[in-house]
């Protein structure tokens, strides 16, 4: 059954479980018999409206309708693309034009919760001339020229911010979905919450592991999926047994009381130990890894035990028809990437840390560009996709480290922020951590500025406790100069940590008042208050004390220059680096300021 096409597997579920629920919404439900009949009507309509290999455009309004349309497209061997109804008409039309979409869905509504789905020719489409099969068209391929049967296209911005159109072959879905069905034990009686937006390929696993196994897909509105109390209520009210969602949602949501959950999967970002601790207490908890370009999911862990994740959360075992290799960053793929190599041969070529490269049938077809398809293949035609993710092999397992494009160079050292974040999250009282390089300004008018590492975290740990923990594990140059606790992390609409928002929050924080400023009682602020305020700003510590040594609470060569620059700006023109270095603690530095000896 592992290589049974998903379209055929869904038909088998319709025939085997006709009276089981296939899709449930707040308005009603469809049995597999009803779902199958409706999907077949749509598939027949597609056969008349859309030519072979032609695309169908699906309006991603949440409900049973888009699910029916996806299955109908798979049954009719017509690839689909889902668009967000909130996008502008111009944006949607640009996507449709790129793929030459021939028909689009409409949802006129239907009584009793039964969805009415209509398919109409795409308004304003000008049919493109297509070459004959043996014409040997010049240039790169177009979607209808590829030898593979496409399943869908998905537009993704990835890490570049520029939208890319990824084409995925139907044959890659079968082993990936079958592995999920087996490992997540899905079948009649199971209820999957359809969480991911339909414009994200994460929805593919949710939908297909459910409908190929005879389980029920629960589709609700976006408000009911809001991380926190709303999502927890949805999990409880609909007796959800299977949930795949993001680190943000798992961090912000607590499992409902009397939970029906059986399997919970983290996907879409690094998994933290605190998340494993929370959710493994109520269900079998898994971590998943994959990319749009490599057919959704490539790695999935067995159920995780929080006690085994002290040093990090593994990425898991291979899912679907793929293999992987690790390459030193910047290296070119070579014979070590041959999918035929066995594990022993591959480990002889692979470093212990490197860029993860995915191989095999799970690798997507390629990017659709204005010129044609740019395939994910090496010079020998083998499926290869360089993920841009740095991973580390420890004890035979893979652990995520960082994106290649997030690597930093601070004070001459190359640093992987993700490595420091992972170490921070080993502390039980830290739930999430983000490490950034920030430019901290010095004096005005050409004063000193420097790049420093800043660690923002969510949790109960005191900044001093976290700093001491980091100093006990990582090299000194990797310990952030700024360690700051925040109430919650800012997130983007896609559920990723908004690092730019964190930077802006520090940039817009109020600066210390000048030395001549008066306090609320009308008296000038003392020199000690000024120094403590400056050090709080430079280190992120809120409870800086006069007896603290500057270098023991985060001070380093870069922030020393900044401290001296700020002191001079506030009126102590003779302040020097040597005096900060010699000061036993901040009080010793303060005592010297009024005398002019600093």
C-alpha cells in the first residue's frame, strides 16, 4: 500500500468506509459515501473543462468545498493550486496566469452543511498554444510538458521574501502519506484537525493521511484555530485525536482537560524542550521536518520522551521515498549524494555538521519561473535539493542548528544563533529563545557603535541564571552580551518568530536620561543611577546592582566601548576603557566619576 497512489487510496477509503464521517464542519458533515459522490461529480466536470495536465485554481476559503476540489483534481489527474481569498485580484490572477489555470472553483453554498462547489472556466483566460508532444519545444519546460504527473503547485516565499512557485509530482505523495498513516495510526474513529492554511503545503499531510485511512477531517474557521484558549476549546469540542501544528501554536496553547488527543506533531519550525514536556504528557508527541520543495515532510520522530530531549529535540527518521546527506557549507554535491549509497558509505562522506541535502523521489519537480521550470536536479539528473538548513548529527540522530542565511559574524567570530537558542532552551525554565546580532549605537556625532549578540527569551528564568547556564555550556564568545526576558515572542502571520519586531522593540526602548535630568522629586539623578541605567540598556538585565562586575553580567570589549562612549556623552569626558576594565564592580566605577579621575 506504500506506493498506492493517493487518489486510489482515497477511493479505497470511500468504498471501505462508506458510512464513516469523512469531513466535518461546524455546519454539518459528509460521510465517505457522500464525499465520494460529490468529489466524483467534480472530477467529471474537470474532465470536460480542463485539458490533460491543465491546472485548476481552488479558492482556499475554509470549508469542505476546497477539500472536495482537491480530491476531485487528484481523481481527474489535474494538478491544482490553492489561492487565498484575501489576496488581491491582481495577485491571484498573476498566479493563475503563471500556471495557465483553466478552471476555478466557486462556492454558491448549500443546505444542511452539504457544500455546493462549482467549477467555471477562468474568466478572461487566453489559451496558450501548446507544442505537440514530439515537437521538441525550445527552452525550459512548462508545466504541461513535464514527464511527471503533477499533483499541485504551491507559492512560497521561503527565506527570501520573493514568491516562488514549486511544482510537486503526484508519485511523491504516496510513500510520504502512507508512512504518516502507519506511524500516526490513523483510521476510522480518528479525527484530524485541519489546521494549516490551504495555501500552505502543510495542509497536504493533514488532509491525505486522514482521507486515505478512513478517518475524519475536521474543518473549522480561522477564529477557532487561534493559538491559546480558542484552539484548546476546538481540540476539546471536536474531540480531536490528531493535530499537526506550529511551534507558536504549541507554545501558546495548553492541552484541553479530558483531551482526546492521541498524536500531536510539531511542524514548521524548531521544536523546544518545553513544548515536548507539555504535549507529551497528554499524547504521543512527534517532531517533523520538511520543506515545500521536498514534498512537505522528510523526517518524523517516533513518540518523544521529554526526559530524552534535554540536549535538544531530534528531527526524526526518514519519511517517504527520500534519503539525505550532509555537506560542509558551500561545498558542491558530489558522488557522496548518490541515493544508492548505503548508510555506512554515506556516513563516511558526511561531516558531523553541515547543510542538509535531500535526495530521492520526494524532491519536488522544480521552480516555475518566467522562462520555464528550473528543476531540482544535479548535473547527472538526480533529484537533489539543498535545504539551506545546517544540521548536526549526534548519536545517530539529526538536530537542527540554523539556517545558512542566518549565520552571523560578530566580533570576528562566525556564530550559529540556533545553536545558542537550543542551549538556552535546555534550561527547564526557558520556553523559547531567539538570538540576534544587533547594532548598539554609541555616542551621537560619530561615536562608537558595535554589533553585539542579544538573546531574547520567554520563561521564568532570571537573566542572570540564563547567562550563567550559557556560560557553562558554550564558548565565551558565543555568550550574548544582552540577555533579556520578554513576556511573549512576536510572531509573523505564518507563525514564525518576528525577529525584526524584536530588533525594533530594543531600538525604540527609551534611552537613559542625561546626567542633568531630574527625578520625580526634582533632584538631579545621581551618577550611580546613570551608570546602572546604561548597563541595564547594554546587557538587558533589569536588576543590575552596584556590586555587579560589568564583565560578569554580559560586558565585553564591544559593550565596553559603548559604555565609555555613553559616559562621555553624559558629561564624563575623561572616561576611558582602561578604567572600566580596572573597576572591581560598578560601584567602584561610579565612585570615581564625580572626581573626574575617570
